[in-house]
């Protein structure tokens, strides 16, 4: 299972330019971002403004390809002091 998840992350990293982004406005005025590529679907947390949502999209496009994979399922400390 772990290796399948890592493979899925790598596929997303390689195809970051092919991701599509859809914005939905919630009844409370916040914005939710939906990111899709092929069978992958990611739904974000709520953003309080469209500016913050766009900032997140820009950051994702800029850094996703070089992001490292963190494994929180192991007993190892992912963020050592």
C-alpha cells in the first residue's frame, strides 16, 4: 500500500502541468479547490478568499514536481529536531 501511494504521488509530480483546477464557492463565502488529473481527485481545505486559493494553486504548480514524500505511517520521526 505504501509503495502504491508513493507511485501515485510520483505520477502527480510528473503530470503537474496537466492538472485541472476547479473552484467551488461555499455557502459561508469560503472557496474550495478541486484538483483533478485522470482518476486522481483532490479536494482542498476551505480558503477564506479567492486570492489565497490562487496563491495555493500557483505554489502547487511551482513546487509539486520537486516536493519530497513524507511517510507518516512509520514510527520514525519525520521532523527530527
